[in-house]
C-alpha cells in the first residue's frame, strides 16, 4: 500500500513509506496557515516542555505529531462569555484544545533546532502526511489528543469533470507562474513531477491551495474537504482569485514604471532645454531669473514708498540668494522669505471715503438700528475728514449671538471704502497664528496680520477679529498676550512678526473685534479696546429687519417673486413672538428661509399639475368644436339638396327624422344661406356694416382688450398667490416653541415677577415662596432652582432683611420666626446667578408673611443690601424688552439706573410706567 501511495504521489516532497496509524499524538498549534499533506512547514515553539517532548519522540523513532490551526480568538469561547485576550503562545491544556480546529494534518518532525539556552524557544520543521480529525483530549501538558486518520473519498479518475477541472487548475498555475516569478521554480518542479501519465487530483488541489495567499478560513475549508472533486473546485476558485490579484499587481507595477520613466524623460528634456536656452542667452538660470526678473521687478514700482530698513533687508537677502545653490534647503527658505517681503504693500494705502452722508446711506442699507455703532463710525469718518487722514482704531462690538456684529464689520468696510479681512480667534491656542513662526522651522509662515496685508494689497484694511472672548490657551503660548501688541495703538506702528523680523506699520489699520461676553476678555486686552454694546432687538425692530432685509434675501435665494407670496404682519408677529424670541435675528432668518423653501416646493408642484389640467381643457374644447363642425356640415348638405331639387316640403308631411334635420338646419348658423336674397346684395351689406364698425371704435376695442388681459393676469396671480397668516403658519414652521413668559394671569400670594439678563437677551422670571413647616422656633430657608453662590447669598440677605422689615411694619407678626420657607426660582433646569433678584425675593417673602398678593403687571429688579439700599444692576434694555414681551406695565428699577433707561429709544419705553427707587420701602409701597 505504501508503494502504491508513493507511485501516486505528486507532491513536491518525496513520498516514502507511511508509518502505521497513530491513535494519539501530540497537538502542535499553527497560528497562521494550515499544513497540507505533502508540504514542509517551519513552526516556532516557545514552550520548552513541548520542545523536550518533540526531541524525545525523535529519539524514540516515532517523530509524529498532529498539526492543527488555531481558531480566531474572537470565535473561541473559553467560558460562557467571550474569552479574555491571551497570547496564542501562552495557551495550554483545555484552553488550547478548545482553540484548535477539528481537522488537522498528521505530520512528521524532521528536525528540532534549539537555542543556545535549552530552555528557550525552538524551531521545528514538519512534513505533512495525511489528514486528521480530533476526537478527544488525553493529557494537557503537553497537549496530547486522540485522533482519527482520514482518507479521501473515492472518485472516478476517468470522469470528464475531474479531468477538465484538473486541466483548468494546471492552466491557472501556468498563468500564475507568468505573472508572479516567485512561484516559478516551485510550480515547475510540481508540474514536472506530475507529468501526464497519471492524474492525482487530490495532491493537485492541496498544492494549488497551499500556493495561494488566501485567508486561513478558506484554506482550512480546503483541508477539511474529503471529497476530491469539491476540493479541486475550491482550489480552482482560490487560484483564480490569486491570478486576478497577480494581474492587478502587474498592472500597478506597470503604471508606476511608466510614470517614473515619463517623469525621468521629462526631467532630462527640461534640463537639456535649460542648458540650450542658457547657451543661446535666451534665459538665465533660476537664481538670476528670481533676483533679476521676479523680485526686483515686483518691488520696483513701489520702491519709493518702501521703508529704508526693509529695502536694506531685501538687498541683503538678494545678495545671499546669489551665493546659494538652488538645490540647497537654505535657497528655498531665502526665496520664500523674499517672496513675502516683496509681496507686502509697503506704504500703499487705499483711497478712503470721507463722505458722511454716503457712509450713513451704506450703513442704513445693510442694517436696521445699531445707532451706537453707526454714530461711532460716522465720528471716525468726520475726524478723518477734518485731519485729512484717518488713523487706526480698535473697536469691540459685544452682544448676544445673531445681533449683527460680524455683518456690521463688512458694512463698515463698505462705508469707508476699505478692503475687508476677517479671521476668527475662537479656540486659538497658538501664538504663531498671530506672530508667525521663526524662519528656522520647517514649513514656517507669517502670522495672520502679514497674510492679511498680502491678500488685501493695502496697508489700511479693516480687520475683523471674530470671537475675541473665546481665545484659547495652550502649550504654544497665550494668544491673548500676543494680541496686546497688535491691538495697542502705541505699539502696532512697529509690529514685529517673527517670520519677517522687520517692523510693520499697522497704525492705519481699523480693527473691529466681536465678542459675546466682554467679561471673558482679559483685562489688559479689554483696556485697549473701545467697547460698543449691542443689545437684543425688540419685536418692532425685528419686524423691520425681517421685512426690509431677511424676507427679501430669502425670496432672492429661493427664486420667488414678491407677488407670488403674501406673508401677513400677523404671521410675522407670531413668528417672532412664539418661535424666535431670542435677542438676535439669526434664528428668525432660518425660519423665514424655511418658510420660503416650502413655498418654492408648493409652487413647483403646482407648475407640474397645471399642464395636466390645461391638456384636459384643450381636449374638451376640441371635442366641442368637432361636434359643432359635424352639425354644420350636415345642415349645409340638407339645405343644398333642397335648393337643387326645387321642392318645398310641408312640415306636416315630413317624416319625424327628416323634420329633425330641417329644424337643426334652421337653428344652426349657415356659411352659405338659402337663396332668399341675391348673394351679391347680401355680401355688400355685410361688408359695409363691418367697415363702418371698424371705423367707429378701433381705439376703444384695443384698450378694452388690454384692460381685460391685465385684469385676467391680475386675477390669475391673485388666485396663484400663496398667503400665509397666523392661522396657517404652523404648516410651514411647525408648532410654536415659546409660550407666554407669564405663568399667572393674577399673581398669587408669595409669587413675584423679576427681570433677568442672559447672553441671549432679557427674560422674566418668577420667585416663588411657600411655607413647608410651621412651629415655634422653626424659622429657616430652603433654596431650589439651580441658584449660583451669589444668588444664594442674595436670598440669605433677603431673608434677613424681610424679617427686620416685618418687625418694623408689624411687630406682632412672628411669621419668619415660626415658619420654615421654601424659595424656588423656575425653571429648575436653567442655572441662575447674580444679585439683582434681591428685591424680588424680599417682596415674595413679605407677600407670604402678610398673606397679601403683589399688584398685577409689576416686575422688579435690583440688588438690596442689609440696610435696605437698592443698588444698580446691568442689562437695563434687555430687561425692559423682556417686560414689554410679557405685557408688564409697571417696572421698578434702581435709581442709579435712571441714566441707562433715559438712553433707550422712545419706542422701547413707550407705554411703560417705570419707577426708580433708592430704598426698599419705596418698592413696598408700589408693589402692594
């Protein structure tokens, strides 16, 4: 039997006599690929005990083991859950057994090579003989398993399918040998050993599979397949994939080769062209071209305006460039440096606009309101006109999001006829963005200001520094400190960029900074800026902005005509009050854009439906015209026949059908009437009548037709116009987001309305106080509503002052002594802080103590001291706007804020009864 197997063997290893079956063998784990019968495989063993066992087997003359591929760690299960990550080399015993595939290879240990230290890892060379299947575990260290030796299923060697598949595998191997030279020698040896005398499909399938670079699961599937025909098909699929991979590899290699050869050819030709031009004197080398043509020609028109110290640096660098090799790194650094130096607009200033009226017009076209900002810009222009030249300024616009801080910067540049440059410093943590990198660094670049001057081409642009209150700070320095030099009028005339290393005059630059909260700007930086606060818009201002700017822009963006849409004032008012209540108008713009997008969709759908309706109408008209034409033809035929025969038919003697025909002929208009009158006479009468009519009213008929057309068009537009009002507004923007700020129509006992300032604008808030426990000596105070430390202290002061004030007005009332109070400020999820709710808290507690509600439509704000003095607060306009939104008629402000209130516009103060108080006693008189 061994001789027969040797004769049939076609593997690349000699097939000697086989050993007898071994029912138990040592299990060797394979981590990468399975071992196929007839192939050699070196494996690495780290377990010294296993290596000793292999040496012992060889010494006994039975060097046979079982080689099994390890399962993927993600697929293996050690316990009931996923196994912990363990190195494959550390697996032993039952854990190793569960990681082994069921099918493996019975292999012979040809050699065991130990390291100098016998306890170290060993290299083992195996030769596969036949397939095995695990049946059980016998011992765990080293792992010994019981196995079943497997044989291939019998197959018909003369089958046409086997022969055809066999020949296709051989052809694939030959093709693979052409594309991948690494397998050439191995495939040639195998093909020579196989010959054409006998077909050994099983060996060929194993050889073809082992030769590929397929994944372990696919190779394991081939190893486990005992049906030779199926195994041969699996091997063919793997070889075809390998062949496609080899073709792709060859294509990639060819493309890279062609590109490299093309680039080399182009390089050599360019070098030859340069040499020829240089010999003929047509063109100089790179250095001469750069120094003579590029840099000097760029600098020459503005050489007179360029400062002397800058010219000196440029000349030095040009001389340095002449002595450098063009291939050196220093050459590129110097060239880039000269490129920046010569590209800057040294002494070049754009012509400015000193016309105050024109500037006012430009500012009003782009923005509604913002009178403080516009007034400051007009002052800047007026000073420039009187002096004859404009100087740089640093202006900071602060306010909530969406009030137009960034967009007003563009309008200012437009009004001044200055170039505009914007860069945001929000989250900026690298000083090099402001001051530039040192030239010694790879990829060094100048800072933002130098880039600004180069891009604008003028030394007096308007620079908008956005989000200056959100500067970061990291390991690369503090950008806020770097901005001190840039935004200081005394220092920026000699601003020094690290990259250029020459002073730059920025004194004519107008800097406009934007911020949401000036409190987040470092004090030294804030001290250098002139702060203009932009507060939120009230409903009237938002209506003007929406009508004059936002709605027009939304129509243009959506391609909708003005007459196609009617957005009523009530709908716009509802949109502002119930959807877009924030201080700015950015959210309002989004909602208006959303409305017009939905309108555009409706208009397009209507246009798609209109052709169908017109087609149906046209078909109906054609049907009516055809019916009328048929009736006329029939009547004419009847009339002609009666005239030709000269017969007169009495109605009484006619048949019913004939009578109907004559009736129809009499009723319908005839093109050719019966010959009751001479034809010429009738024709003459008709012609004269028509001519008289045409001569009488040609102008009246034309004008009436024009009017009818215009009225028809107007009626059509009115019918097609989409109308939006407060009843159907929800169809375009959904359900309302906000409801009324007022929780109570009639204020209950212990509840007082206060006024608060937020970064999004002003809002009203309620302070609620309730008794949670009563008893002698139970007095106390519990606070809720996410109150900050300052607000908690304010509540404590309010509790103390309320007890003191109650003793003064009602000495017999022991409410605060015997009652534990709970003070809450809704909404609970919103953090709140600040001292301005002091008077509101006192009033709430006194309302509860006196069992007396506060007057309706009263809102108050102000910090109260322990002695009852009412101190100034901030955000007067925001709080006034919030009170108007909540329909509050009476407001109580600290007396110190009267000047802030007086500065408000008349339409903001309209209809309000405002009281300015200095002591709490005055608040008590107004509130109760």
